[in-house]
C-alpha cells in the first residue's frame, strides 16, 4: 500500500471498520458508534471505494470479512 493512499484516509473510518469487524452486525455497530445504520453503511462504502475492495460480505449470520487470496 502506498503512503498516498493512507494519507487521504479518514482515520475515523478505521474505527468504524474495527467495530463492524468485531460486531459483524450493522445495527449493533451503529449503536456502539452512536450513528445511524445508513451512516455505517455509507462509511463502509467509503472504505470499499478507498481500498477498491469489498472488505465485508453480507451473510445470513451478519457480515463476514472478505479475505484476499
């Protein structure tokens, strides 16, 4: 990863990523972050666009982390 890619990253998005990763649920994540579920979804989209990666995959049991092979 280049320094330029990290330079333009909003660090609040990393906190959001961490909470969603731990909770595997948008609603619970939004409650912990004190923001609405649509705001969580929008910020995940920002991260996906920033890193050009899906990051999370929605499953019947919540969200799973996409692992690049």
